[in-house]
C-alpha cells in the first residue's frame, strides 16, 4: 500500500488478498497511519504487514506493538543487517524486542503471557534481498536465527545487477537470481516472497512456485481502475437513450 488511508487499506484488504502491506519505505505510512491501517485491515479480517524505511527497525518494533502481523526490512545486505533487524523485533531469547504490545494484545485477544509466549512465531520478519551484495550473502542472511524468510525486490535487484543501467524485473540477472535465492531458502526451510509490479509478473511468480507475492501498489490498482472506467464509457454499446437520442 503506497497510500496509508484506512479506508483504502480496508478496501484492498476486502478485495480477496490474504494480507496487505503498508509501505513506510517508499509509501506514505507513518507510525500513526500504521496503527490505523493495521486496525482497518483487521476490520476486513486480514493481517497487515509493514515495510520499514531503510534501517527503520525501531519503527518495526512499534508496528508490532500496534498489531502488525509482520515486517519487511528493505536492503538487507549482510547477516549483520539481518541480525540487527531480528534483534529489534523478536523477544528474547531470539532477539531483544522491548515489551509493550498494548494494541497488539487487544487486536489478537491474547493475554500478556500468551502474547509473550507466541509473538515470535506469530509475527513474520522478512529480509528484502535486492542487491548484488545481498545475493552474494544470501546463505549467511538465511542462517540468521529468528529471520523468518526473504522477500525479493526485483526492481532494486535489477538496478544493482545492471550497475544502475536499468529498472527491469525481467533482467536476465534477476531471473537467474530468483532460482539461486529460492534454492538457498529451500535448503534451510525458509519461505521466499517476491514483489510483483504487475499481475503478469505475479502470474509468472505463481508458476515459479513463490508462496507469497506482494502485488501492487494500491495506486496502480486505482489508476488501472480509473483508466478502465473511462475507456468503458466510450466502448459501451449505445443504449439509444439520452439527449443525443
Ligand atoms: C523492489 O522491487 O525493489 C521493491 O522494493 C519492491 O517494492
Ligand atoms: Mg526495493
């Protein structure tokens, strides 16, 4: 979700997706709108994930406190990056998340003890693999205890692999990387998600076996719907009624 308005979050959540992701890296999500967005998704019966700004692990811990079901950390390049992420968002002994999930307990209906006992399993921590360096280090990143899985950013990965020459998720280097990342994750039993710019990319990723695909953003849905509505006006068969006869 590029926008962060609760009603748009709820509308998209009701469209049939399994979850929505509020974007605090490139989108408008802030702590306040994350709190509202998580609640709006909950109204639709859906979990909300949050993509953090670069290095924004503190915001990640706060997002979990207000009931986010998972976090996506962009530009994780090394095991040390992944470790810092996990430290901030998982309770001991896995990490050092600080206690204070007041809203999350309300939304989940869990008692204090039950939340503490289950939060590390109930909240996803996904590291974005989207640079050549991350690709080189993917096995070490995957080995970080408490990191639940990966999310591939094919746009940034193409920018990195082409040394800044192109944004192209179909870049051959990116396509080869998908197989390498998936194989490494499979070896350690962790899932790999991927961002899809279009439904066509999403279909391709479904065929490639990705278990979780982030399709969007919401602004693309809005502009596609608006263009479709406008073109339908002129494509519609004549009714024979109205001022023109
Ligand atoms: C990427 O493809 O680089 C992304 O971060 C998708 O949002
Ligand atoms: Mg990216």
